C-alpha cells in the first residue's frame, strides 16, 4: 500500500537516528532528499542502499506531480531533509498537502527537531510557545518584529551564524535590551553550547565571539 513517510534525520549526532527510521529508509522504494550528497553520507553510514532523488525548495513545485503519480501507482516513498524533521523550515509541506488532497497516506516518524532541545534547555517558559522559523530577510521584517514585540508566548527562531548579530540587534531594538534570550548552537554536536542572558548581554557575547554552526534562538515573551 502506497504511503509517504516523513523521516527525521539527526541534526548533528548520528546516534540520534532511530531504529525505525533506518528500517523505513531501507524498505521504501524511493528516498526524496534535500541534498543527495549530504544524505548520501548518512545512508552510507547506516548501509542504506535505497535509490535517492533530489527534492528541494528549488524544484519541489516541478516534481510533486510525478511523485504523486509514483505514490498512486503503489510505491512507498520517504522524504528526508539535510537535518531534522522534513517540513520544519525545510521542504515537505507542499508534498504533504498534495498527498492529503489526493487521499494518499502520510506518516511522520518522531525524531530530531532542533527547536525542541533548544526550547527545553533555555530555561524560558515552554508551556506555550510560537515557532517563527527564519525571520524575513528584507521585505516584511520590520513589520514582523513590531508584531512580535507584543507576543506574550516564548518565541523560537532559526538563524544563520552570519546573520545572528543583526537579528540580536533587532531584538534589542524592538523587544528591549532586557528581554530574556537563549541562543543554542551546534545542538547534539561536539561543540554544542547555549548562551543565556538579556538580549543585550547575548548580543555582546557574540559580538566578542563570532558564532559558528546551526543556531536556534529562544526569546521570552512580553511580560
């Protein structure tokens, strides 16, 4: 019976791959990968020989119809991203929606997602939170920040290392210098670290020590 599997992959430490994820990737007819070179290393490590096909943000609009036809013909297909859970700031939503519309079974396996450990170890309230992903780079950024300045729930952001200083500076400007912030980087990897403090303190830290690696920012909501 055809099915689309959304399979999380480790965000850093390969030991975070689940037994079930390995089993599914070995059993499906095709693996859709965000970057076949990156995923090729993962599959080789776990001795997975299933054929891969590229599926990323630049081609997903063009390939969805052909993937749906494969599923309708009875194939089982797995979707993986470079790291973490597909569709969380990665390709996956469009294909999942198309499958739902066509009545094709979709199953998402539990597994690694960067924002969960970052949120939990931030020390900030996690009973209610909002996931913002990446802020707009230019258009709409100021409008979004003004809106989020009034958000009372804990906020979660993804950011690249070369834009972190700018984003923290925006938080100081729009949220206030005393707003609590936690920055986690290189989660599950050898040099994992979490820096906590006010927006101003965390900004000063990374101005003195330029960041590297994948970054998750947790920001306390407005009091």
